[in-house]
C-alpha cells in the first residue's frame, strides 16, 4: 500500500496544514486577519489520514477547527486564505470566515461554528448519497466536546438505524474547549459509545497518520459496501489553545511538551526516511514548495478585493 | 367543483410529488404505517415504501439535520415535525444550520426542503401541543414561511413549497384538517408573497391567518348586518409578505386590524402593523389594532383555552373599536 507517491502525499498534506496554520496564527497575531482563529496544529494526522482514505467525491463536514480538514480534502489555499481575509474571492465571499469554509465542488460541505451542529447535516448528506445511489461516503469530523451534544446522539442513532454510509470521526484532543475530558465525560474511549447505537466503533492513534489512514479506510470501505456507519475515535492533541488568545489555565506547558514528542509530522518523516520512501532533500524541497504556495495564497488574500456591501443583502434565497 | 378536506388537499400534493420526482421523499415521526399524527400521509408509506416515506426515531434534531444535509446534496426532502411546539427541539439545526448554510457558505448550495408542521389550539392539548409559533422563525433570515387557511390554498402552496429551492416552513392548523373546500383535481401552484382577499369590503381591513381567517369571516358577516363592510386579507405567506395587497386595501379602508392565533407580543401582527405604520401612515384614520393569543402558555381546560385564544367576540370588539 505504501509507495513513494502516497507517502509523499501524506507527508506534504500534513506539512501543508502545519505551515498554513502557522501562517494564519502569525497573520492573526499581527491583526491582519479579522475574526477568530482555532488552530489545528498538532492534529494534522487525523485530517490527513482520513481524507486520503476517501474518494475525491466523498463528503466531509468540519468544525470550528476546520482548516486541516479543508486542506486535506484538497481545497484551494488561495480561496481559503482570501476567506480568512474576508475577501470577495474567498470561498464564502467574506461571509463565512475561518469557522465556515466550504467547497462543495470538492465534497467539503461546510465547517461549523456550533459544536456538534454539523453531525446531523453530515448524516443527511449520507442519506442523500444512499438514496441517490451516489456511492459516496459522508465523513463528519467533530471533537470530544461534541460527543456530549444531543445532536451527536440523535444523528448516530439515525445513521445506524438507516444503515447510512457515514463515518463519524471524533478527534479526541482531550479538551472540550477548556474543559478536560475527565471532567466532561465519565469514559476515556468515546468509541465505546458506538455500542449504544449498534454501530462499529474503532480507535486510531491520532498522532500516527498511518494508524488513522488504516482505520479510516476500513470505515469508509464498510460505509461504501453498505455495511453501515462507524464511529472512529482518533486520540490526538492540539498544541495551541482552544482559540488564539486562550490563556490555557487548564493545562501545563509540560503536558504540551510531552505530546509534542509524539509529533505526527516528525514521526512520519522518520518513517518515510527509514523506509527509504523519501529522502531528506526531497522533503526539504517539498516543504519549500508548500511554503511558496502558502505565501502566494497570502498575497492573493491581501490583494483580493472586498465584496461590495450590497452583496451582503442580496443573496439570501436562490 | 369537487370538495375535499385540507388534509386531503395536502395529501394529494405529497402523493403527486412522490410519484413524479424521485428526489422527493418524506421523513418524520409516525408518518409511515400510521400516516402521521393528523393523517396527512395516510397510505403513502404503503404506496411508496419505507425508503421514500421514512418513519424516523423521535429525534427532531436528526430529522431537520438529515433533511438539510440531504437537500444540500440534491434531494428534495419534505419533513414533518408533528407539532410546531417540537420545532425547537431542533432549534440549532433550524436557526444555525438550515437557515444559514447557503448564505454563510457563499451561495454554494441550494436547500430545497420543506418542513411541514402543525400549529394551533382548540383541542385542549395544553401548553406544549397548542402553540402557534409561526412568528419565531419568521424572525430568522433564511426561511420562507407559509400558513394556508383553506384546502385550495393548502394544495397550491404546498406544491410551490416543494418546488422552491429554499428552506420552507409550512404551518398547518390542526383545526383546519377536516375543513372542506373547493379544490381542483389538477395540480396548480400558488406563488409565495401573494396575499388573497378572502372577502371584499370597504370600511376596515382585517389581516388574518390560518383559522383566524374563518373566525374573521364569520365576524364580518355579523358586522355586515350592522352596516360595517369588512375586507379580509390572508397573506398566506409571512415570508415573503405581500405588503402591497395589504396597503392597497388600507388605502381604501384607512383602518386595519391584524388577527392571529400566535401570542400577541412580538407576534407576526407586530411586524405587519409596524410596516403599515412605516409604509402607509398617511392613509390611516384609526389606531392599528392587533388581536392575538393572550401572553400566557395555552391552558388545557376548554374554557381557559378559549379565553386565551382569540375568539369571534375579540375580533368583533377590535374591529368595532376602530370603526366607531
């Protein structure tokens, strides 16, 4: 399964997410970007492992921490960055911003500012796919916090009882916003909840892109083959606060440093070098190219025109 | 022309759409073998099967979310929420997802979905099954809101709702299901945003919705005998709202009373009188009046319920107060 091209795609996708997020954090700190920002840094293996296990037409829906999912699904960095700048050329013409990026042409049916709010909608996309016999899988990303929402329960129950082609990817980063998992639910493994819905539950190491890929592929295959939905929990960690500006009184620097030792990008780099899939110089060149692409996206975002204010009030309905 | 009930009129449209459009499907609680709590989908599960007529778990969040997601990828769901009182179990889905998806995502998707639901008191169903909440979501940009008062309107408006490529909330009054009226056998559409003059008159304009249209019509007959000629306008859709027809009537009558079963405060009537004050001030010869449910939960005991809900006497007094 692992060849040079695929290893390269996995690694570059994770690097692209990391560098895009670092740039976004920098621009936000410099007050160049309006709005709010929730960084995905640290969780790159989850979006990458899952999205690379999908077909191009498959659907994903995302969260307030959604940039990684968008990039892994192959959306345009330029249109994403322009959206962060609130420009006309952004995916939502400046109406959505960081928390609401969508690219329906790529099957990315929307990020969401409501924790758990996207789960029923993604379930509906799975229903549409099934009824129209599209053969598409609908993947819904959400976090440990969302697994306590009623929307999670209702959607997973419905998906199971209707045997929908859905994969529910719980990115358990151990914090519901600022509340540790141990204080917001009396379980460690959210995947256990699958039992309650009569669906398959699985756990991946969310810091290991190969573990995520393998489990996501199984889940997507099951969904595509009519074997029903899966709740796939990926154990991961975000390096930065819930939002940019979060003082993070709920955890220690030591804890963050411990997790950084398991960094998914560094770990996979070692893997591809040790297995002679890529060389250091190839990785260096790829990283350089990605940085150039991101810089180009920033210039595009900066230079793009603002939407006319009249556009804000003219397209509520089709 | 043949006469059929409001329920049968709605049923005919659902049956027709299921027949002609493979993207149309129904979902909701008890809509399958039972045919829905009020019988609107009777026989459709038996005719089209459980893929097209989907009995759901008791999960309003999942119903609205599934309808929204399915619509976003090309289906045309018609969801039933058994009582409008249950709509807000799915409040986030409605207000933050369905209403916003198209706009927030930069017009990338269409959401051709209809949510049928039931409003109204009159059956001693008490506080959680008797409300008229059509005004609440009219406040949220992103929905069209339809509120038919007759079998004829129910058929033509539901046809339009299913053909519309936007989220439509369709409010059916539970006391109207058995009402019969003339309804053509063939399919027809009634455009949204076109009010219907249910009774022509020259002395006072009454703007009424759902069952209040019929109460107002009876009051108008009584007032006719007293020499007062009442014009009754049914907006039929709250969003979009046909102010032109209302204002044209007020230009003639110079007086207006809005009647609805929704609670008085912050109700649809507040919006209509505000627009009249804004857009038709120069034509008005009397204070604008509203008649709505008293601002308390709907009580169960029949005498308490009818005291809280607008009755013909309340409408009569309101009209008299502006014409005298």
